[in-house]
């Protein structure tokens, strides 16, 4: 079984915002052994290393970001019956490259993006409605969905919608939203 170098213990512990005492409690070892390992004053036994990294692994998994931690709650949408030029004006105004499209009853029905508009430019005129060029549906997930699932979906889609149990749009997550967070939920910038 592979473990990172013991020098990583302090890094991971501080990223999880744990004291040495808290990590020791989770790992079932003494606080003093954690301190000695972090200072490089002791070479721990294999059993101790297993306990510490198993505890860190468990804590990282339980601190997994969820959709609710990353989603953008201030969602700008456009209606299916809006004109494409209105949707594009809205995207430019808000500096978005894509936007969810909602039906008359405010349910997510798809999305429109700069890429879609450029690809279908020859089909668009002043009277073209969003529903004629939009794509979708996009993935619709609940707020408790783990970020690891969302990463995979964002490889295929420009965004995912976060919806309530009743189907109401609560937020969206784009690649930019993910890039603003690191794997432990701390702001990168």
C-alpha cells in the first residue's frame, strides 16, 4: 500500500483545518507523535503511518465539496421564447459564455451558449427564438451531489443545473465555479 511522504501530514492536516490534537484523536495516536512526525524528529512505524493517513483520507472524503458549496445561486436565465439576440445581449451584459434556458413554468429546458450561437449563426435571423437553437437538456442534480461527479459532467457539458426536489432551479455550476475552489473547499483566489 502506498502512502505519501510523512512530510505531507502537516500539509493535509492544516488544509483540513485540524489541530494536531484533533488529528491524533481521529487517528488513534498521541498528539506528541503527530508533532514529532511533523518536525521530522521521529520515523514513525508503518502501523502509525497507516492510522494517520487512513484518518486523513477519511476526513478528506467526509469534507468533500458538494454542489451547494460551489453553485452560483444568482442565476441569469432566458426564456425559450426570447429572441436569440436578446439572450446574446444578456450574456454580453453579464459576461457569461452560456446561460440556462427555462420554459414558461421556469423549469430548465436546456442552455444556450456563445459556441451554440456561433455554430448555428447561418440559421439565426432577427426573429429566431432561443428554443430554435438551444441545446440540452443539461444535467440536473441536487444540492448534495458530490463535486467529483460534477467534475466528470463538466467534461461533457458547459454547465450543470442544481434543482430542488420540486424541480425549481436553485443554481448552476460551470467550470469557472469549480476552478475557484480547490479539492478541500478553500478559495484559490
